[in-house]
């Protein structure tokens, strides 16, 4: 399956075969591709919590609006953001780069993130979002369906996963074998409405205000 086909065919599936198990090799391959997702300054600030314990899956379902896919999909991945990844031995992120590159980028990481909690969080959430898309497209190529989710109690999930204080959940992605295909797409906006060249014009800005 090529990338274009995976993008077209990827849908958010809610009903999964609870008896299907992914192999360790499948999970490892999927996470290897997730780890190739881009991050600012290459700080790799995503952390992927693979929830395999049945009791924990059930507990997470209870704080996720009782959505069945949390418990019944083959794999529950909680994408969490390490908000302080930038400060944790940042030289690791560029250890294979030429020394002049290291000398420039490693200090730049601290200069960019230090004392800027909004940037730390924004970058981490962007990173997790891009990783989630990698997971979903790679899973589709592997013959699996997925569903990205943010319908859960973030504080409760943090406690259930025993997240460190400098980590926060970003979203879930569940992966598995669909029992029921997604409904037809509800409606797509026209390209002219969502693709803007160069600048919004005055008419577009006025319309936005009116809405």
C-alpha cells in the first residue's frame, strides 16, 4: 500500500475484534516507525505508553467516557509528552552530528525552551500529533485500523499510568482489527475554503468574523 492510498483509506474505527492479538514483531515495527516522526531540535519528546494490562485497560476505559475501543482494540497507545525532554542530556540528540553542528544546536535547545513553558507544551503536543499520524498510516499499511482519541480525563489517565510530573498525556491511538467499518465520511469542505495562497483577503476575514 502506498502512502496516498493509506491516507485515503485511513478512517477512525470504533469497533474492534477483542480476541485479535498483535505480534511482538508487529508492535515493534509499528513503534520503530513512530520513532521516526519529526521533532523540533530532534529532542524526541514523545513517550509511547503501550497499555497491555487488561485491568489497566478497563480502568482507563472507565475514565474515557466508557468508549469500548479503549479496551477492545488490540493495542492502546497513550502518547505522552515529556515536557522537559529538552533539558535531559540534550547532547544525546545530536551525538552523531559533526562537532560544529553539535556546538551550535545543543546550546540552542536550552536557549529556545528555557523558561518558556508554553513553547515546551506546544512543541510536545505537535510532536505527539505527528507521531500519531505516523502510527495510523503505518498501521493501515500493516492491515490494521486505528482511532485517534482525546475523549478522556487527562488527570485520571496520568494517575493510572503513574506519569512523572513533567509528562502529560497528549492523545490515544488504538490499533486493531475492525469489526465494523467506519461510516461514510460526513462531509468534506471544498479545497477553496481551506487552502489559502499567501494571505487571507478582506472578504475571507470578514466572513470569518461573521461566523
